[in-house]
C-alpha cells in the first residue's frame, strides 16, 4: 500500500513543481501593439537627386532633396522634422529602409497617427532616366515623372 501511495505521490509532486514554476507573466502571449520602429534620421539622398524636382502632372508636386533630407515644397514639410517631432508625441515616423544607386533612389517611411493604431508604410521609389528626368513607380496604374529644376 505504501508503494502505491509513493507511486501516486511522485506525479503529484512533479505536477506541483510545474505549477509553482509557472509565472503570471504574459511574455509568451502575442502583443497587439506593433513594435515601435527606430526613430532616427537616415536620409542620404544620392548626389544626382539633390536639388528641386517637380512633377509633370497636375497638380504639380515639388520636392527638394538635400544631402540629408527630403522636403515637400508644397507645405515646406521636412521628413526629418516629422521624425524629430514624433519623438515627443504619440505620432510615430521612422525611416525603415533607404537605398540608392547611380540610377535609383528608394526610401520607406513607417508612420502611425496620433490616435495610435496600426502603422502605415509609404514608399518612395524613383529611377533616374537622365540628369534632369526621373520616374516614380507608385502603387498606382501610371508612373509619375519628375523634372529637375535649374538652380
């Protein structure tokens, strides 16, 4: 009888130790809050794109590329300024990816509205046609052409 009690006691003790070692932490549960991207300035537009460009479409959009920023001349909004402002608010802006070559330039912006929620991505991808013309391949059905303005 003692042997039977010992046989039943061993699994019971093992189960007790397992229960005691379980923590109340939710570390293994999925987190509904997306991971916050790094909020650093990463803009390094290539030399060939630096300057002011305007679209050939209506309404005309104008962008200014500097050695470390991209600025919309419609409202003078700097992407670096957006990233810096977002560091002190709930609004998140970050450069997730940037790449350049002698014939192309791309960057991916990740952002989230002040109200929180899901992140959105905005990709800007252009291909150099020549020194004064580049084409953007957006998620639309047509390409957008940019012409470099004379300095």
